[in-house]
């Protein structure tokens, strides 16, 4: 076991040194830029895009937004606008400069932009609605910041638990309710088809796993999802391991319980499990064999929560967003930290990558 640890640490050292300038959290860039200056704002926005998958790196954020925009132009533009807005509003609200410069508030706006680009499809016949939805991204970005300021900080201080993407969920669901009041036919409910007898081939299972990962960014194509996955592999192989593990667990559990095959293949539910596995296995805890095992348990719980909420929301025509991720991960961490506080080692550096935390702590 000791030799294995040394081998992994050596591999991490080589990885970090090879990508010396662009790997990890690129803390050197923040040190060289004028805090919240023009270039630093751009740096903060790109980190916010990358923080959607919990990677704090502006280069990965740039590559991610390029891949998304090339394949889905409107999706990329909306996500970028949302990220810019929440970053700007966080600055104006006097939030922690360090948090802002590491993309902590930008990713919520990016998700709002991604989500609203998906909702705008329902108005595809009216082109001017796309402009309206861009304006709504700005409005919801403000609403997102207000929720963080009024509720998020209070929740985290009282419970010592992360608030994650709950403000984003509250903001988008608020808009959906408003749109339903104005346009009753805006969203149409449907039915779930359990145990429909259709079989999914091994190739489709593999594709569903990658698409489930890609749906973290609202990307539903196999090619673009694979590209996003390999960007994650390059900039944080540990994150990629946990993420693909979560995706595979959801697909297998959903198949086992006979969930709707179309929803499994689309990945629109399972990305919540990707995020749960990643957070528990490598973001808030130091990555190790034990953390991977615990993240598997968290992913199973997240899959059950995701399938349960989907069974309620999908027939109503409502998206699940990242609500299952928030509910499952917050509840799992509450139990884990309250009853088993010493089971896993917490990450020592909040803004560092999993690889940097592993190497700096000399622990695997």
C-alpha cells in the first residue's frame, strides 16, 4: 500500500509539473492580475464556467465554453451572459473578493443561462423571445445573488453545510411558475414509461454515461459530451473519475428499476448523481479509496432521490434542474458530518484542485 501511495504521488507530481502553468487552480494567475480589474474579471468569469463541474481553472473554462458554443451557439452565449452577470453583481454586492476571483458565484449565473436557453426552445417559433430570455437571464442572475445574500449565507453559517446551487433552482423555478401563469400551455406534462420492455444496448449505455456527464452543462450530444469529459480529464483527472463513476451508477440503477429509457439516454436526470459523486468524493473531502467508496454510497442515494423527484416533476412537465443534487448531497453530508465526522479527511485548501490537495497533504 505504501508503494502505491508513493506511485500515485509521483504521478501527481509529474502531472502538476507537466502542466505547471495551466494545471490545477492556476493560483499564480490570480496573484499576477489586479484584483477585479478588466483581465481579472474575464479570469473570474472563465473560472465560473469551469466551476459548474467544480474545477477552478480559467483555461478549462475557456475550452468548455468554446466546445459548448461551437456545438450549441445559443446555449454557450446564454451561459456566458449569465456568468458575467452574477460575477458583476457579486462584485457590486460586496461579496468576498477571493470567492469572486475563484468563480464561486459565476457558475450559478452560467447555469441560469444554460437553463433558460433550454426553456426558450418552447418559444422557438417566436424569434424575438430569445432576446426576452437573454433579458431574463440578467434578471434571474440578480435574483440568484439576492437569494445567496439573504438566505445562502445564513444557511451556511447556521448549518455549516454548503448551499450549492439552491439559489439557481429557486430562481429558475420562480420563472417557470411565472411563465405558466402567463402562458398556461408553456409546459405540457407527460407520462413516464416504466418497464416498457425496450432494451438498451451496451453501446447505448456507454453513450448514456457520457451524455449524462455532458448534461451537467445542458449538453445532450455524444460528441460534445465526450469533448467536455476529456477537458475534465486533462485539468482534473480525479474529478473525471468521480464524475464518470456517478454517471455510470445512475444509468445502471435507472436500468435496474426499469426507469423510462428515453430519460436515461437523454441524461437529463442523471447529471445530478454526477455532481453528488464529485462533491463527496473529491471536492469537500480529500480524494482517497475511502472517499471513492463513500461517494458511491452518496451516488446511490442521489440516484434514488433523482428518480423520486423525476417521477413527480417530469409528469408535470417540469425540469428537475439540480434540485435532486442539492437535496441528496446536503442531506448526505449532514448525516456524514454529524455522525461520522472523522470518517474522511476534509480538503485543506478550498480553492485548490483535488490533485493539488492530494499532493500538498501527502495523502491518498
